[in-house]
């Protein structure tokens, strides 16, 4: 069964990026190779505008699971954008150990 809306079916191979928390997305980014980050970015970034327009039409109250998964997938895209576009590595350069401690996250 597909986990994303049908119009975004080509992103199904990246279902492992459907992660509900910033902590999970950050951990996946750090555990991924640049090839993996680049492949996800190359597949998802061209669909970002379409995703935003699609999600604008989705009511947040009672959001369907496939739509929520799409939102989380594009949240992961934001998490990998700087490593791909700027740093060319999963970690922040010259930062030593880093972590994200999100106390409160938006929930659909």
C-alpha cells in the first residue's frame, strides 16, 4: 500500500525519510552518506513546489496519513538541503559534536 499520495508516487523509494520528528530527521541525516542525501534531494526538490501547492489544499485537522507522510517527507528535505547545497557533508563543518533538542514540535 502506498504511503504517499498517488501524485507523488515517484517519491515512494524515499519512504524512509518520512519521519515524524526533527530529532529523527537529524539522526537520519547524520547516518546517511552524501550519495544517499543527494539521491533524496535530487528526487524530492523538483517536486517541492508541487508538494507545497498540494498541501495548501489539505485541511490540517484530520489530515490523511498519506498527506501527513508527504509533509514529513518534505520536512526531511529541508533537513538535508544545507548539507547538499552548501556543506557537501551530512554534518555541520567545523562544529564538533552537534545535536538538536526540540522541546516542542508542530503536530498536524
